[in-house]
C-alpha cells in the first residue's frame, strides 16, 4: 500500500540564491557609493548610470542562475529516467506469446514481457495490457503453469495473508495468486497487478473455472 509523503514547504525565491547574485548586488552598491564619495552630488547621474549597468549585470547573473537551475533540474530528471527500468517493448503479441498460450486458455500472462491478455478460441478479445508480477527468483515469484479461476472478489477485496487491498481479485491458484488492481512499478507478492480498470474488466469477463496460463 502507498504511504503519504510529507508535504514539502516551498521556500521564498530569495532563499538559496547563487553566490553570483549576491556578489553582483554587492558590486552595484559599492559602485554607487564610490561615485557619490568621489564626485559628490554631481556624481549622482554617473552613479545612476553605474546602477543601470550593475542592474543589467545583476539581471544577467539572475538569468544565468535560473538557466543553471533549469539545467540542473533537467539533469536530475534525466538521471532519474536513466535509473528507471527499461521499457519492456510495445504492447504487441509475438509469435512466442501465441505459441506459449494454448487455444483453450481464457487468460494468458507473459512474465518476461510483463504482458497479459484475454482470448477466446485462440483469438485475442482484450489486451495485451501491462501487468506487474512478483520478483523472479524470489519467494514472491509469480508461478508459471496452467491454472483455473477459483474465486472472484469485489472492489474491497483484501489479502488475508498480507492485509493489503486486492481490488477486483480473480484468484487462480490454491495459494491465492490472483489478477487484481495494484502497482505497475512495484513487484507484487506473486499476484499479477493490473490497473484498476483492467482488473475490473478481468473480474467481469473471467468466469469461475476459466483457464489461466502463465509462462
């Protein structure tokens, strides 16, 4: 189940300003003070001109800082994207998918490509759609084999093992492995996670006793 993150507090824009902005602002004040000290009131115009130049410098420094900040955010996003798992390919069934899922199956699951679909008389009737299985090689790996739908739950179904929601569960193994709504980015405890809409569709269209093949 998801956890609610702490609300982040947005700091005023002046906090954390780059040193370049502070330096440019200080330079502007020094330039004006120097003009007034040397030339007196007659140097006010010169001071104003210097202030204008300093302001332009400050603006340039601000623009450079903003650009650096944006670039930093872009680099951060790129780094996060690079850390994400690679896309597992387009949602198109391959010859292997068709050969591995027999004609009699009503639901098929390709664990390698994280895909699942429904079919009737060897013709695809829904999908393929994304699914998230358990971690391969772990105690929570989604089992491979031929199974039958044993039980179906509603939108408030809950696991009595992990005490976690299993909306629209369609259980197809004696151990409680099921299609149900869940995260598509976090591995399951062995079930086949689907989006809420797809889990509901599977729940409605898979009858008790329907054959499920996982490979």
